[in-house]
């Protein structure tokens, strides 16, 4: 499931720099866990700004003692980016701390050396890696 963020498509509201979008998505996660999808594993996957939002949700869920079963953060922005926005990723998900955090928590980090921020020409590979990580199976 991939809902639109505030102000995208037919959604209401306006851009809230990640905090409001995380609140919206966290409310959706909590509703799914409490009701119609109770007991199912939760995988959180975010790309670029979506990774920033997912990092906030993953940190909040972990702090609440109910972490996601899988978290994928692709092209996570951190610090000041060329568009002039500034991102401060919560927890240990930002910038140079990723590899140290991953080592301490026995988590995998995959780097595609030839990839740009948008994974130009490498989206099929990214998709396979994400599906393999989340499901343990290979993507077709």
C-alpha cells in the first residue's frame, strides 16, 4: 500500500517537511495494526523524501516497542540537499551513521556504487533487492 503524501494527487493538505506526512502514515500503520491487518508483518519502504518519512515512522515504532519487520530506506536525504531543503533523519538512520548503526544492530546495508539519487537505469535491480529483503524471495 502506498498512499499519497499531503497535497499529492487527490490528497488534501500541504507539504509538512516530513513531520506531518509521518504523522499521517503512522496513523495508517496504527489503524492497520489495530484492525483489518492485525498480526501481519509490517514492511516499511521509502524512496527519497519517502525514505525520510519512513525513517521517522521506523524510529517511532521502535521507540514504542512495536518495530516494523523490515525497513528499506532508498536514497535517504540527510542534511541540506541541492533543492535547498534540509533533512534531519531521526534515530541513527542519517548520513555517516548508517554503517555504524547497521554494524551494531546486525542489519544489512546495500550500496549500488553506480547509482544516482534516482537509481537511473538501476530501478529493476533496486526492486529485486527490496523484494528480496522484504520477502526473502526473489523478484520476477
